[in-house]
């Protein structure tokens, strides 16, 4: 005999005593349920109540972050990750189709990195070495974590070399104009001295320091693509050599200039 969620067996019997077994399957709902069974015989009816507790509810948590690593250029940029975070309801150990989104929080470690939601930002790296960090995402409720490794390139460095073709020792000066300097060499910032050449290393982030012809103290930072004039002061001289100078375009690579 079937009555609501109860199956009673047997559903009939003869004289004397008969044992009736009531069976209930697992309650896959979140609510308790009840019913009653009635047995009639000999002109009498007896009713027995039956109840069953609600199903035991738990949750299965699912959490993933992709990609698991991000690489950034030296100049800085923002990239994003995809965070998948949800849970599914489980009743009496059986996972159901009921699904809920679950909140999560991000944290970040490592110099120059910041995080906002699914976005990770790397500020410009002015160092000559690469740097690294970790963005960690934590799911609320489960405490599950996913880590994303972060890396950022170092600033590219380039070498500018001035060859002293006709000298045995000289000092090189760089200007942002091809005009004639208004002051003596010693009044300006020099890029370096040497016997055969002078070299200086520069990067795109800060640029290359060059002089202004009309100022003894003021300098500017030249970038790749800028026009630069190099002038030479021979060892033992207090003036620029009027015959040896050169104007060239600064490039983001190693360069050798011979005035």
C-alpha cells in the first residue's frame, strides 16, 4: 500500500497478529513531511501517524581563476583574470541542480602590483631587473584559494657610445639642439670622458639626460626618436671643438656615434 511518501507492507492480513512495515525513501527536500496510515478490521479502524525529518542540506563549492599567471611590460599595464565562483546544494549527500554564485576577495603581494576585483595592475618598472608578485583570490564560505603568479619585465637599457676619432682623450656633451652652446664646456653636464670613446647607459622610462644650450644647470630627458647633438671638448682645451660635432636621432637600441 502506498500512502503519500510511505509504503506499507503487507497491505492486508488474516486473523491474529500481523506486522506491517512502513518504509520511507530519503527525503530530498528541505522540509519535514508527515502523513497517517489507517488500518481497518473487525469493525474498527486504527490510525498511525508517520513523520520524516527534512533532508540534510550541505553545499559543494566550486572555485577557479584563469589564467594562473600574468606577464606585464616594463612600462606598466592592466590585465584581468576570469573568476568562477559558485556552490551547488547537496541534500542527503546528493548534489542537486540548485546553484548560487559565491563572493570572493583578492589580495596581492609584490612591489608595484595592485588588484581591484578581477583586474591586476602593474605600475611602471623603473628598475633594471624583473620583478614578481602573487595575486591571491579567496572564496567566501569555503576558504578556497587560487593564486595567480605575476611577473614584470625590467626596463630595457641601451648604451650610447661616442667615438673620439681624432683625439687621445676627450669629453662628450649631449644637447637637445644643434645650435651653438652659449657657455663653456665645464658649465654643462657631460655624458663622460675617455681615451678612445665615452659611453652612457640609458632606459626608456627615464630617458637620456641631455643639456640645454641656453642653460648652465638645466637638463632635459631625451626619448627615443628625439634629435640630439653631440659636441666634443678635447683633453686640455677649455672650448668645444667647432669641427667635430654630430646630430643624430636617439634610438631604442645600442648606438655608436662618431662626430
